[in-house]
C-alpha cells in the first residue's frame, strides 16, 4: 500500500486537532490543488500521485509524519491481509487434519498387532497412558484377569471409572472416533505372549 506524505501548515496546530488525528486517523478528499483538508486544516501533498476527488485516510505514521493513503487501496490491503490470514489458517487446519489422520492410521496398525484370546478395548487410568481394557475374563497360567480389568492389573473391575469409550477414544482429522494407540508398557509386555503363540502356531 502506497502512502503519501502531507505537508502541515507552518502555523502551530491546535493540540485537539493533533489528538483527533492521532486517535485513529481522519477521512478526507484530495482537492484539485492537491490540498487535503482534515478537520478544517489544509494539508498539502508533498508528491503527486493521487487524483483530485480521491478519498483518502490521514494519520500520523511511526515517525510522527502526517501521511495519507487512498481508502480504496487501504481496503484492498486489508482484504489481502485477511485473505492471507485465512489461507494460513486453512493450511494450519489441513496440516492438523493430516496429523490426526496419521495418528489414527498409526494407532490402528499398531493395535491390530495386539493378539489376545478375548475381546478388549483401550482404557485410560489416571494418566496419559492408554491400557488394554479387557471386555471378557482372561486366564493364562498364573495370569488371571476378570472382565473390566486392565491387562497390566492397574485397576480392578470394581474401580474402572476411567474406562469410558466416549472419553477414551479420540477423534481423527475428519471427526471420526478411533481407538487410541496402546502405550502402557506393562500391558504390551503381557500381550507379547499371545503374539509369540500366534507366530509359533
């Protein structure tokens, strides 16, 4: 956006005038003689470039110089800035969507490798770790778990308030629910025995 410097009168300006212009600028129109009258004070354009009749906005820049710019150009500059911000936000949302979908795909592939002889889901217990939550009783040698237990034994089925699929399951970038990736190392270590059994069978 191009700005144009304005020459102020040599006489001392009213302090109220300065405050009003500093407060947010003032709108005016370029006259045929290159004068821009702001709140009754005539300001002269130092350089040519604005046609008579052009609506301008007048303000003080960071150096304290009085400047103006065509209102139409200001509007275009603001619109271009909004468009750039919207494009940036759209890109950020798309990157986030792709990230969440990648997390979903990783979780699905990872959890698919967990092989248990009973139905299970993913639960969370008082931490950010995700556990294998048993939907059926499981007995394997000395390992005994009832329905509602975590495989690692972190909680018993009588105190499993942290298992709630609506709270535990996550949303991907398209708003679809998916089972989080199991991250409890104790659960994963115990689940390894069925993986070995499957590979050896």
